[in-house]
C-alpha cells in the first residue's frame, strides 16, 4: 500500500505543558481532540521531545493506541544537541520500527558549525566539508532520519545543500554518535506563557 504524505499537520505543542511537564495535567481533553482529529480524517501529527519534557509524545501515543499505525504519520523533532537520546536507544528503536526522526535545530543556531571541536575538525579535514555540512550529513546519513534547516540566508542555504549528495562512512557516523561532546544550552529558549 502506498500512502500519500499528508501536508496538513496537527501539532501537539502545549499538550501536557510547555517546556516543562505541567503538574496534575488532565490529558483527557487532548486525547479526545486527537481521537476526534483521527475520526475526521486527520492522520499526521507533530510533536517534540522538548514539549512538556516528552509528555506530549506520551499523550499522543495514548490517543493513537488501537489505531492502524500504518495509516498515521507522526513526526517528533529531536534537538541535535540532545544526542544523549541516541545513547538511550531512541534512535535505534525508531530505526528498527520504521519510525522517522526529524531533527530540529540541527546546527544549534551555528554552535555546531564552528571550528574548534576535535571530532568535527577531523571530519571536516577528511571530507573537505564545513562543520555544518558534517553535522547535517551525520543526521541524514542515518536510516529514517531527516532534519529541518533554516533558509533565510543564501550563503547558509548553499552550505546546507552541500551536506547532501555524499554519505559519511558508518565508522564516522558511529564516532559522532559515541564521542561527540554533548552540550545542551537552554539559555536561549524562551518560555511561552
């Protein structure tokens, strides 16, 4: 069976809280809304590991329980700086269960595109690519992984496009997965109220 990719996406932001999980949150209305969406023909949902500390993903999972998952598209954004998820097996689980992973902010507002990180500097020299191209290619070279990049600047657009049409070796993918220094800077995240 071939499914057309649904272009209308139903978001789960604020289901369960904003960035922090809301205490004593009543998820019943959210579960009802998701089930109503499915009943009316909506079948693509977007969530993120940072929405309510992953709680929105749990709510969506509860609401979709019992539905034919081959007819539902779920995208969940994963911050590239949160590579500890890979260590917890989330990426492997998704890849083994034909679930796509959508990396959000893959360059971390330029912080991953700077020189001076030993691992990416070595790969930059080896592949003759920029650190941003290394970071993006690392993501898209993996099974079932996609990412979103910003396109407001032509220079960066062209640099980002230089991350495609080549594939990082499996050994280098593993090197970044295992040895990249994990640094999550939440200082630039704005809390919405």
